[in-house]
């Protein structure tokens, strides 16, 4: 196991370098950052030259990337155009988005896996058809429609949640936004769990466990569910990075100043340092979560061993 982890960590180095290089190049072709900094009025040549020299934009792109990566390994993600270090923006934004993501993942696990197991064991029955139709509707409706609808009903009309999250963003205020953020993924988790449960229910090892006289609950939880969760865990692991980076719409609706908000502001103002810094951390989070998912395979399925 230890050798496998070390090998995976070494494999992450070129993946991380390639992903950050691609992001750096894509952000640099979005437009002239100095023009975005000056706003609608064009900067005079002297001011533009001074700003490019101050932020290192007068150097070749490859040199900018090498300088940036060298600073990243020392914990320096650059300075935003407003003079605030990007690491300070991260310190304010990431804890909020992490809490929001954890709430969303909890909804996916509890509701998605629960409904998936229920419908998988009752495939073809009315409850199965109803849940499948409901998940199809959730997938088809855009996130901003779901968010505005829940904000209006649960927040404004019924008062169950806060329509706008406070600056501290405690967990109890993130329940509504977390449900909105997890809605589409929750529907996919439900359908994926249902299909996996229905297929594994007819497997030989399940019949053998039942024939041996094991209690039904033990067969369902220790045998059927554990083996059926492998594709679900894969999806949820890949979904963590998507939830953290794709929360722009949800955070805008509920006025949450998290990673999505900072990415939106950085793209809007063509602030390359902010965008590249936040996406670099998201790439690292995605790689680490996928490593954790691979290790969880051996926990869920004892037949899987890493030499």
C-alpha cells in the first residue's frame, strides 16, 4: 500500500504541472489584464508599462509560468490587482466553500444513496418510477432556476432558511445552498446507486449469503451495498472538485463569498493572479481526493489489493 501511495504521489507531479500550465496559458489568452484593471477607459502607455512591470506581465509567458510555479512552492500565489495577496483571499474563501461542499456531499450520500438503495431493491415498482421521474426533472432544470425557486419558497415565503447567507456562513445557513448545489449530483448518485444495487442484487455472492441464512440487513449492508458503492464513490470523488469550482451560480444566488465568487470576480476583472491561484489549489484538491477514492476501493471491496 505504501509503495502504491508513493507511486501515485509521483504520478501527480506531471499531472499537476500540466494542468497548471494549461490553466495559466488559457487565463493569459482571455485578454489584457492591464486593460481590465484600467476599466472602460484605456490606460495611458506609461501607466500600462508600469503595471506590466509591477506584475511581471512584460516577461514571456513561459518565464511568467516558471516564476509563478517557483513562488507557489513557497506559498506565494501572487498579488491581486487591488494589492491584496491571493493567499489572503483563499484564506477567506476556501473555508466557506469547503463547508458548503461538505453539506452538498452529505446530501448526496444520505439522500442520494438512500433513495438509490430504496429504488434498486424495488425496481419496477411505483416508488422506483416516481423517483426516476423526479431525478430526471432535477437534472433537466438549470441550477439557477432551482436556486431561485428554493430561495423564494424556503427563504422568503416560508422562512425555513436565510435567503442570503451572512458573512460568517455558518453550517446551519448553508443547508439551503448546499441542497441547491447538490441537486443535480444527488440525482445522478440516486440513479447510479439504483442501477448498481439492481445489478448486484442478482449476483452469486448475494444468493450465497442469503442461502447461508445471514440476516437480510447484514446481506444488504455488508455485501450488497459495499460492492455497489464503488461506482458511486468514484462519481462523488470526481464531483468534489466540480462542486468547489462550480459553485459560482449557487454562491451568487445566496450571496456567499466563497471560491466561486472569487473566481467570478477574477474572470470579470481579468485578474489572472486570482484565477490561476484559485484554480491551482482546486487542481491539487481534485488530485488528492481522487487518490483518497482509489484507497477507499480496498476498504469497500476486500478483493482489491494494491501491491
